[in-house]
């Protein structure tokens, strides 16, 4: 009997030690792919001071954001816009920037990124005209980084939402907590305490995952409202769209989340029916969904570009990778890890279809992704037409989403999906600024001096948001040469850490 007890005890100890070892191994791989071992760029050479500055003879985006005001002089002082004048007079001692033939827009805002452990990405955002980002999977280290950025670290300013709140059992909850930023709210009566603790920790908003019980979801939103925090996230897996009008979620994290619920509705209401039938169903339901979101006051974050790439990742991953500036992507994230279940390259990418999959099933799977993308664009057009607030989000650091660069891809696909250039620009300026409580996003006197100087007019062609001549962040000016130096520094740092053959994808 003693022998049996000793054997059982030994097995328990061995199992416990194996679990610890596996946990350490997985955490090590997650730390690696998150950028923990990638060479970090020294950003101090890019530090500059906010000095009295005058941008003369520049075309300034109007407060309404639908036209440019010609030949203005914008004076910046102490990180704020001091005046916007019609003459070209500059204050004595001001640094003068010639804005003739240039277009001044608010700094761009990316409403959904995951910072992970990649400080080089801060330079990528700034070099791409992104002066503010919101992390929807916040960590304590992100709160510290937010303070560093406020204290003049080079990079965009930052809104940090909480780790994602979800509902799970003990074992599943432990696995989730080990692999990503998350907080397990196992019942609705725990929601208030969890939210209060996150508010005390300093998070700017509460992030909610789809893997949450509906009652807990509602309790989380109510608790966040009680402490004055907004809520951003996904609808619960079994959420009934009939409840949209009474939902008080501040912002839905992806349009795709609506498509998932519409697929549930369609399957319940239709015995069979193909892709065309589903798209007809979406077209019929979209007006009511838009009206319900308006009633509830819920904004919607886009994430169209990420979802649009999934069909290409599934069908021809190598070609999809060749269209990217991979030299700027965190190489450890691109290379991935089988233990962490993350990676961008063939053989590691979770969206890539198996090579031995028969042609019929391959074509069918790709067609499903394509239909879902079409459905998203139908809903997007209806939301925009009825005035539902839309924020541009790139989901940067997700598969094929390169920080800074992917927001411009998002703007392009938003325009291609039916938004005017002005509406598209709003999704990355005034709309997210308003939702996040920022005073940026509009060019007016006494607003923060977070600005982008473009060579070409984005109201004629939205892809002109890439034609960046200078970026002004909190009154600090980074000229084109500075931005190029940032990009080159990141490129060199990543080259030192890269193990895969980059030339295969160029």
C-alpha cells in the first residue's frame, strides 16, 4: 500500500514538473516570437524638441474633413496648434517649414494593434504617419510604455485597453492566461470586481473577448460604465443580433464579428442555400443592423484588410508574402513557433491550407473566405451610409499585418469597399479620436500638434496618405530624412535577427 502511495505521489510530482517545464518552454517561445530577442533600435538619436514652428503656404484639412483650406500658415507651440492664418507671416524665431503644394492632415490613428514586445514597431508607426495607436490586448508593460511615450520617448501616443476578458474553466483559463494577455471572468458576479481592479491599474478601456458568457458580457459592460470606462470587443459566441439595439458596448472590434452572427442566423433560417443566397440575406439584414447600432450608440472597428488577406493566405501564401515589406516585420513573429502556434511563413501559418488538401475542398474553403469578405463590405457600406461611426484598425502584428504600413492598406480597402476618401480619412482621424477622448484628429487652434504633411492630396486618392513629407508628433517635427533613417534602423536591426531567407519573398 505504501509502495502504491509512493508511486502515485511520484507520478503526481513528475506530472507537475512536466507541466512546469512545458509552461516555461511555451512562455519562452511566446517571448521570442513577441520580439523579446530581436535586436532593439536605439531611438535616442531620433529624439527632438518641440520648438516654435510655422508651416507656411500649406493646404490644411478643414475641421469638417471634407476639403482643404488653401495657403494657410499653421503655427505650432508647446505641442499644440497655436494659430491657423490665411497670411504667410511667421512669428519671430520660429522654425519655418515650406508647405507650398503640400497637404496637412491630422496624425493617423490605428484603433486596434497588439504591441507585444516589439519596441521597434514604435518607429514604424511614426514613420508611417501614425501618431496614436490603441492596444486592445494590454499588459502592465504597455501601461509603463504609455508613460514613457508621454515622457518624450520617440513613437506614437498610446491608449491601452485591458487584457481581454473571457469566460473559461480552470484548465482552459490557465492555458489562455499562459499564452496571451487575458483575464478570466468565470461568472457575472465577478465582473464588477475585475473591472474595478483594471480601472485602478490604469487601463483606458475594457477589452472583451467573444469567448465570454452572455450574462457576464452584459455585467462587464455595466461595470465598465460604472467606473467611467468604454468597452471594446467582440460579441459573445451565442449573441442574438436582435439584442444589438439594447447593447451598450462602446465599440465592436471587427465587422467580421457581425458576419459570424449573420452566418448563425442564416443557417437557422435557411435549409441549404449557397454563397449568393447568404449575400442576399446579408443585404436584407444590413439596414436593420445599422439602425440597431445607431440606436445603441455602438461604433464599429473595421479590420477589413486582415480578413481580406485570409483567402490569399489560405490559397497562395507565398504570393501574399511577396507583396509585403517583410524587412520591417518582426522576424521572430514571421518565423513563428510550433509551440506557440503562431507564424507567418509556409508550414507555420495557421490560415494556410494543407498541401495535400484536394482541389475541390481547397476551392470551397477559399470561396467561403471570399464570400465572408464580400458580406463585410455590404455591411460596411450600409453602416457608412447610415452614419454608424467606423474606426480604421489594422490588427497590426497579426498575420501579414506590419505595423504602420498595414493601416494604409486598411484605408485603401475601406475606400475600395465604398467609402469616399473623406469618409475613409475620418475613420483614422476624427472618429477614433472622439471615441478615445483625444483632442487630436482635427486641425484647429488649441488642438494637439499631431499632424502629417503629405506631398499629394488624399481627398483625390486615399493612397496619397503614404506620400509623407513630414510627421509632427506632440509638436516635434520629423522630416522625411528622419523617417527614412527610422525605417533603415529597423531594417538593419531585423536583418541581424532574421533566420529565414528574405529574398524568397521579394
